[in-house]
C-alpha cells in the first residue's frame, strides 16, 4: 500500500488512519486484538488514540485504548511496524483542560507506560488550553523531543487564530512546531475546516488527519432515521445529521456507491482522501467487514463528476465553502 508523508514530519502513513477510540469501548481486548491483526495485515499501520479513551464509559478511567494497543504491540512484536498517534490535555480527572508543562510531562509517562513503548511518533494537544501560555506547552514538548520520548507534535480542536498563534510562537522562540492538524471534517461537517483551517494548513504545510470522517456512522448509510439509532452507542453524535442536507448527502453516496459497486462508507472515505490538504482521514471499525470500506476507499477511482456530485450534495445553503 502506498504511504504518504504526514506534513513535515518523518512519518509515512497509509491513506487511512485507524481510530482507536473503539478499543475498550465497543470492542473488548480480544476483539481489539483481532481488529488490529486484520488492520496490519491489510497495510493500515497508523493508529490514533488518546489518553482519555474511553473515559466516557462507566467504570473506565481513561487510558484503556492505549493499554490495549500496547498489549497488542507487545504480544505481536510489531512496534516497529506501527505509527502511534496519541493525545494529551483533556480532562482525565483534574476537572479541566490541561496543557501545562508539569501535566504534560507526567501524562506522557503514563501514555508511554500503557503503550509499552519508548517513543510516541506523533503527540497531539487534544484541545486548546487558553489558560496556559503556549510557550509553556511548546516548551514541554521541546523537552520531550530532546529526551526522545516524542518524535513529532500536532494539534486538535484548535481555532484557526489559535493555531496561527502557536505556529508564530514556535517560529519566534525556536520551539517545536505543530506539524499536523486533527480537525473534525467529513462530507457533512465541512464549513469550519474549509473556510477557516484550510488556508492555515495550506500556507504552513501541515498534515491533516480528520476525525469523525464517517460522521459517527451516519455516512455509512446504515442510519436512515432516528429510529435506526435506538440503543446505539453513538446516538447522541448522529442526531444532528437527520435533516434535508443530510439526506441529500446520503442520496449522493447511494448513487456513487451503486455506480462503483462499493459501500457508502468507502465513497465517503474516498471523498476525503481526494480532498486537497487531507493526508489521511481517521476512521474506526468494529467488524471485519467494516475494514472492507477502507480497502474500497483506497482503491476506488472517483471521477471529477463523482467528486462534483458529492461536493454539490454537501454544500450549505449559503454555499460559502470551497
């Protein structure tokens, strides 16, 4: 499988990154091991996780996803074959967002221990901490890079202005730079990235790895009404998609999926892969057959007409997007 440079980092990634939020949530450890085995066999060797996964589950204090991934890498002996992305800064019990130097230096040790590795390939600020000077946060990352505990850094859930400020501070003070952005971006959620973040990423040459690439499952086409979501783990995430624009997007996905004889999920991921500035979308799977959509997305050749149909179907009424 072809690999692509992730921004200005030294990481080469396949065109889809696996979202490890399902490990310890919708997949137990045994099921997670099988999924990870299948992923690596198929050539998808970049895994995204976070210290907070999956703290939202009753009885889960966080760190479970990292621990499962670490156990798998140790059991299979595959650390050198895998790119590990993890994140820091969200509330792990301290009651607030935290990107202070002492917190980061402690949190990285916990992540390294759970992952059973000596170095994190890409460490992300999981969300912006407006109460901590950016110089302090970036200085903490500089220490970790110098110590060999982190190779590269990136950011998630930053505004365009705050991301630009961080990049300017890095340049001014010769501090490590956020080289990768992890934004919310998919066929439905387009406006913020395309209007605000895209210009910054293009100008600065950042790698882009969108999350919620399948709209929490809506863009797979399996949820056609709110009734379909009854009892589902992701129901709270998907409610916003059930509207005229959401159904218009599903119709376009149906048409192109039928044309290419692939799944709607495969089309939705392929659309992202083909969008300017996207290095690799992040997507999760809970069943072996779900991985088929990854393979479909990598192999399908969407025409200009296909892309235009999807672009038009997903435009907002004000059409103020690229």
